[in-house]
C-alpha cells in the first residue's frame, strides 16, 4: 500500500491545481444557473423545489387554490399537487370543503355532538354551518319545566287532558322523560246511552237513580241533561197531608202504603194510625207473644202476652232497668225453676236473675269460688276494677284440658236441666275458629298469681286480661277493667287452639312470675295489656334501644320488641303531646304507679334536659289518654282504682 501513496497524492494535487473559482472561467461552476446541485427526493426543499416528499409541505389548499380545502401532496418532481383541494360550493346539497353541512338532509351529527349534554333539533345555516339554536341542555327531574320539556313532575302540569287529547277528560300525568302521559285521558261519548265513567247519566239511562237518591225524601221525575249530568228540576219535596205516601213518609192520612200492624212488629191485629208528621203510630196494634230469651228488650205496655214463656214458666216484661227499657224475665218460685247460671231472686220480685258477687256486692270476692242457688260457681268479674263486682257463674265438672262444646247459637244460660258433666269446672271452653268443639281452660286469680300463688296446672300460667276500657264516645271514659285471669300455656303446642305459649312475668322486675329466673334467651319482659303489672316474655332485638330512644311498638306477634329490658316503647311525653292520634314514641322505663307519681324509685336519676333539670314522674297508664292527663271521669264518677302500670316520663 505504501508504494501507491505518492502517486495518489500527486493526482490529488493535480486536480486541485486545475480548479478555478473564477465564475468566468468554468461553465460547470455552481454559479452557473444551468447547472445546479439540487437533488429532488432527498427530503430537503432545495432551491427551485416547492416540496420534497409529503412531510415537507407547509402550505395549505387555501394558499394554493384560494377558497378551497382538502389535502396538498408532493409530486415526484417536487412540485405541489393540488388535485385534492376542493373549492366548497354551499347550496349544492353536498358537504364540500370546510362545510359542516349543506342542507338539513346532510346533517349526520346530533345536538349532543355539537353542544355536549343537549337535546333538540340541529339544523344547517345558509352558510353551511351548524345551527344549534334549538339545542337545549335540559335537566328532567329537577321539578322545573325546562325548554324541550312538557312537564317535570305531576306538580308542574298546567294543561288538561282536553289540551293534549281534544275532547277528552281524565287525569294528565308526567312521564319520567318529562313528556305528557295521556293514558288516563278518555274521550267520552255523551249521548250514546251508556253511562261512562265521568257521566252521571246518558239520555234515558239514569244509572238506576231516582229523585230520592239525590235529594232524600224528594219524589218526582229525575231526568238527564244534554251534558250527561242529572236534572233535578222535576223532583219535588213530598207534602205531608196530601193523602199520598211519598218519599220518606211512612204514611199519609189513611194511606199506609199497603202495610198493616203485622208489618211493624209482633202484632196479631189492631189498627195503624198516622201522625201529623206522617209517621206510623202502632199504639192501637195488638201484641202477640214473640219476645223470646232472657233479658230481651220488650214493650212494658205490651200486656201479659208480650214476653214468651221460658222453661215452662211465665215471663214478664219488667222495668227494673236504669235505661228505662223493658226486659223479659222468667218468673220463678224456687231456684230450680231457673236455668243454668241463674237463681230465683227475691230482690227482683221472684224472677230468675244473675247472682252478683264480689266485695262491691257484699259477697264472695271476685276470681274466687261462689255459691249460686246451692250450686258451686266462680265469681266472674264484671266491667270495672273499681266496682269490685262479679257474677257467680255456675261450675260444671269438666276439668282443665277436657273436651267441651261451646255453641253461641244455642247458649246454655237460662236453660233448665243442663248436665254439669258437659260444662267446664270454673273455666271456659276454648274452641278453634269457626268450631263449637274445644277444650276446657281454667280460670285463675291473677292478683294471687302475681303474688306467687299461681293455681294453673304445670306448664300453664295465669294471664291477666285487665286493660283500659276504651269508649268511642269520650276520650275520658277509660276506666280500668277488672283483673280477670285464665290459664295460658307457657310453651308452644300445649293446646290445640292456643298454639303459641307465653311466659308471664313481672314488668317491674322482669322476672317470670311462675317459674322465676329469667325470660327465655332472646326475650325480655314486656307489658301485655295496660291495666296490670303482669306482662309476657317477648322476643327482643339483639341490639336493643335505650332510655329515650325513638322506637316503634310491634304490631304483630312475629315482630321483635326494640327497647331493652325494663323499658317499653310508649308515648314519649304525654303532658306535652299535641297529637294523641299519632304521638311521638320513645323507650320509657316501666314503673309501679302505686308507688307514687313523684319520687318513684323506678324513675330515680331520670331528669329533663332543661336548663334547670327536673326529675321524671311515674304516670299511670290511666292518665295517658285523658284530657289534661287527669284520672278518667264519666261525668258522675272518677276512676278510683287506676292502673298500677306506669311509665317514667317528663313532668308536666
């Protein structure tokens, strides 16, 4: 290689020595315009080139072909190719160049594409741009009728069925998409002879109505107007004294509408009379014996044949009653003349009557054995505890659990010759629903049971039914009922009809009364009725509520109680509650109201949240529901033996 190096250097020097930078001396010089060094395709826009490959294009169609749009490209000779540049022609119904549209038919976008979140109608302007003026962003469901909505909730409807469905009536509602729902709008056809839903009548079709149906007592001709509404112009008020029975008249003069004495009661004959007010007078009718049954209401002036005989003995229509009504009572000479549960009472002039008992009647205490005409019985307590009275109910010989028959349609009361072996011994016959066949369940003394002397058989406990006696005529008529008990099974399935068992308990201590100890797992002691401290062990929720917590008392046997042991869901603040139809409820501590209203030990430590706290009081349930929370009073008597059951509540 070294031998050639001098030769290469010599050649190179010779070449250099031949070069002349003078522009006038060499026609191949780069300054010669006819001989350039540009290379089309090298990716560099050299002098004389418009482009060099597509990536070097910086111009636009509009610069090369004014008014056009499209894509410029580069020709192989490095000149620009404008064949893809299109000059828009707005109005030719073809979307050219930079046009957004060309006529409405060419629109492929929606309002939401142009104005996000909007709805409506997108149109094309004359300059081939979009017109979004009808695109509205609505918020269906905000309760405001926005543009594009017919409504937004039923409360925003201002139109009627007739506005939406001409000629229709009904109820126009709002769909979830804020459009009208006219499915309840109906076009009726008054005049088709059919009484449609919004018509009172249609032509001669009066829908079975008469003048008296619309205007009580009126008579005449009821007709139908052209608008299918009743026309009462032909109805007239009846005229008492015109000799014709009309409207509500029972009679008019000698017109008794074809009726006689027999149509107005148990009369064998006689004559009806008509009063000046067109009502029937039956005083001249002759009565017959047709009033049957002990203590049935009768006409005191009916005579000897007013009441039918009982047990082969005559019956009188007696007037021993404070309400002034007559009652049929069987006459008697000895106790055996009277039927089951009665005796011959000299107190009512030798008529068969109930034997009263209890301290209030100067006899055997209630819920204890008694004697009735030489027969043993049970002093069954009457209505109010404060009366301390009962009726001696005759005892049979059937024991607790024995089969028995109870037939309300054919009661044994007052019937002579009833077999004691078919009646329960100091108990009642409990039957399945709709059946007369049952089993005997013993009565018991609930107060004795509460004190620890439960007389019910093993597996049964004494249930106290004493409640507050509600009277719909007066909110103050809430006297406590007498304590009355009957044996109830303690566990499920011990009786064919009393299928659910309940354990009685002391609502103050929470302890089961008969068995002691504690309520079954998952249960706490809750009150059963409002007149007693005897409660029942009931299922309580796993996480019970505490003192003062808002609660709801169960309404069904399968629901769990919400309040913890010792608390009951009851009226939260009776002294200040303004709506006793729906009072506020809270978990309140149970207390023995007999221990006093104030300073009751059960309420100790419970204070109001006022700036100056006050202690809670123990209010008897007898005072929760009366005006001003006083003891019940019926106008002539005040409750003297209120309920011992109370709740600790804020003071008055």
